[in-house]
C-alpha cells in the first residue's frame, strides 16, 4: 500500500528559493510514490488571487504540482490563513482538489480529521475576529476586484503588521485551545487529528471522554522541509534536506 503524505505551512516565496527547490524535489520524488498528497494550508507566503499565476515563481509552483498530479498522485489543498484566496482557476491549472476545513478522511484505514489548525486557536480573540472578516464572501469579492498591484501592497503590509503583532503576543495565546481540540474530537467521532498553523511540530495524546485520541502537528518549512507519512504502520515525521 502506498503511503499518504501531508504537508503544511510551506510559505513558498521567491525570496526563499532554497526551500522552494526542496519542495520541487519532494514533488518529483517522494510525492510521486504516494497514494495522495495533502497540503493543509499556507502553500504560499501569501496569495492575492488566482491572477497571481502570471508571476513566474507562482507559475513554476503550479506547474510542478500539475506534473505530480499528471504522474498519478492526487493532490488535495486546504486553505490556510495566508492563501485563503486560492480559487478554482489555480485548482484547475494544477489539478488539485480543494478541501473544506475541516475534512474527515480515511488515511490508511484510520479516520483522520484534517484541519489547517487556526480555528483551534480560540484564545487569540483578535485573530479569530480578523479571520471571520477575511473569510466573508463580500470582503473577498471586494478584495479581488482591486487592481493586483493594490492587493500586493495590502498583502505585504498585512504581513508586516502580523509579524509585529505576533512578537507582541504570548506564544500560548497563539497556540491551540485544549477545549477547542476536545470539541473537534467529539464532533467528528474521536478520530486521529492532523493539522498545521502553529509551527509547533509534535505528537500529542488526548484523553477525551474516555477515548485516547492522537493529534499530530505539522512543521513549517521556514528552515527545512518535512512531511508526515501515513501508512498501515501509523504516522511518521520525515525531514527533508
């Protein structure tokens, strides 16, 4: 049985070409041998609309994913907090399937709840308010109607403000809330859970209403690449050069 591979928080950008090359090699090697590849959000550092495909770097990423899909590996993408404006045009170009957040899937015979992870960070009330606004269809329609240069400026300004905000807030506030995690397990029948967003890779065990539940947090790709491999033997974290 071929394994299922999962990644998250790649934050691909032309300003970090070394990590992009790691991703391209991953798509051409390990991903080609997988039963499926799941990207659980934040594929790009930011995405301002599918007309961004005109940018050479973005087109190269999209073409590399398309080649993996054409080679026989289904690729599934879940929106993150950086790339929630990815739409049908990019999905069609790459052959990726867009997934709702959360999605309950069976991976190697195990029911697994897939999430980006930001909805679990309920202690960060300011972030949740901003998230609700940015995900509103009217806000997105208005944003996408702006000239691409304006959207680019707004995205870069938003990134600077976000980084400043993170430095001023405690890491605990920006991590997942235990109650939110337990509620997600209950709602979906106590499956295994895999998510990203927090950049705190680890395996956690939760006892929820007498059920032993496993939660895996995916690593970000700021320093190096990594992925989770799911097969009949369980889950394994694999680092890339």
